[in-house]
């Protein structure tokens, strides 16, 4: 009987351990699934949506130009056709969980050079000497830059331009999106969902994000990601 009791106790403990392992495994699967869904939502929001916002701005410009400058308006309409096709392709890519192909193949510099061609503001990219990094790091920087440019396109005002800067220092990758637009009082105005989204994305890989802005002097969004 003692041997039987011991065997039953061992069996019980083994079953209990397996049940705990199964529960923990299910929790990890659920957490991973939630994280993947959040990541896909962020990528859809930060990627294709940026192009769609830029398209909306350009459509408004065409509407304003169509009577005053028909030639320019027609040229912009032709450009919009290509932009629409690219936005559609990006939605298809992200629907399959794929980062922009140029980001995967060539890295941040070329990917951002390509992306800013469709930005609402004239934008320059400075990324000399930036090396390749893990996919999650490159994706975080890429989508944060697009989010920052979308915000600049909405709020910087007419005639504004932007500069995207990337550089490496020992143990960290730094990025900055600076515009020379209207600016705002950081203390008086809530930063909004866009900043929260960028901060969450950078924070998820151990990075930090800061915002500087002043009325009439533009806005700078700066990030630092440990390598």
C-alpha cells in the first residue's frame, strides 16, 4: 500500500507539473499572438497609412491647383497613380506579415530614402555609415520615422520641410526627425496617439523616445535604441 500511495503521489505530481507546463505554454502562445496582432496593427498603421495620408494631402493640392495650374495638376495626378499602386502593394505585403521588401533587402537608409519620396513634406535623409541591424530594430526605426513624418505633414504647416537623421554611437542607434514648421508648446498640448505608438514601439526593444518643439521653431522627435 505504501508503494502504491507513493506511486500515486508521483503520478499526481507529474500530472500537476504537466498541467502547469501546459497552462504556461498556453499563456505564452496567447501573449505571443497578442504581440503579433499588435505588431501587425502598428505596421499597418505606420506603413500604408502614412502613404494614404500623404495621398490625401496631394489630392487636396491637386484640387486647389486644378483650375489655376492645369499642367501641374495633371502631372501630380499621374504621380498619384503610382503612389496608390505602391500603397496597395504595401498593404498586400503587410497583410502577409512582411516588412517592406527594400527594408529587408537593403536596410534603413535605402528604405527611408524610398519612403520619403512619398512624404507630404519635402524630406532629406542623412544615414551615412549606418549598418544593418536586427529586423525588429530596423522595423522600429522605419515605422517610427514614418509616423513622425505623418505628424509633421499634418501639423508643420505650408512651406515646411523635414530632415531624417540616423547615426550610430557605441552601443546604440540614434534617429531623429526634425521639421522647420509651426511647432507647438509641448507642455500645453497632449502628444497624442502617434507619439504613444512610437514610444511603445521603441520601448518594446529597450529604446527611448523624446520630443522637442517650440512655437515657430519646428519639432524634433529623437529616438535611441540600444544595440
